[in-house]
C-alpha cells in the first residue's frame, strides 16, 4: 500500500460523513453532467471516493466503472451501492488511468489538484476515449484565491498550512494552479472545451469543465 492510499484509507470514515460544502453548486454541476450522458453510455469515474456521484449518475447510463486508490473509500462506496440496490456500478481499486476499456465518458471530480502528473493523465484519458467522447471534471484552482482580503488570507493559509500538514502526514500532495492553466492543459491533451465555469465560485473556485475529444 502506498503512503497516499494509506492516508485516504485513514481519512475515509470522516470523509464519508462530511457534508457537501456547497450543495447548490454540486447539484448544478451534477445536472449539467447528466445532460451529456446517454442511456447506453459506458462511463469511467477516476478518484470516485465513497461513490456518491457515481451512485447519482448510474440510473442515467448503461454502466459506470468507478476507480479509487483507497480500499477504505471503496468499501464505503460498495456498502452504499449494495444498500441502494444499484446493479450497473462496479468499483475498481486503482489510482491510475486504465490503458484499455470502452468508455464514452470519463469523469474526475476533486482529483486533479491532488496528483503531480495531471497533464499526463489528461493525455491518457484522451487516448482512452473515442473521437467525440467527453471528459468531465471539476477541480479546485488554488491559485485563483482572488484579491479580496478573505481570498488573500485563504491563499496564504493554503501556501503555509498545507506544507506543514504534509510534514506530519496530515495532508496529501496538493498542486496549485489557476483555471486558465487547467483549461490550457485540457486543450493541450487534445480536447476542445464545450462548457466551463466556477461552481462554487470560491475563493478558491472549483472549476467545472466539459471537454470533448477532438476529431482527427
């Protein structure tokens, strides 16, 4: 088990009980995501956590494969799925983008600021999708804390507190970038952006992107 997997295993029980920070923003982006899904779609979710989003979207597609590197997160996700009686949702313990598989849509929420190889993963997702396939994500952009007093204070706390917490193994790897950098990385990987926006606006914002694989 990696140190990162162990961190998220320890965090899983508390994470599962944590309320959604901005329910209105979550519901909005969930509805926008549904609008791009078809009943015969095969969907892959990376970094699925305890499976809440996958459970909400499963009735709208044929199959969802949800992946996470944390067995603790997946245990909770499977328990929730069994209780709900959902049959078209399977969980896989993995922290990587798969090399093969048939997927019409790939999703990743609250994930890409937590990995050091974001750009490489975007390229892998592009290679996995068919032409016209969708990549849908929402990622906090910690470099866009804003110029307000509150925003500057949050930015300072992020820069100071996260490294200190990482030293005592109380925080995972976290990467800071702006929304424009995130969008540029998605486009560089071979996608065209169909829709984007900050939901919630923050500071710092969580940047929602719907991207489509460009046709050759």
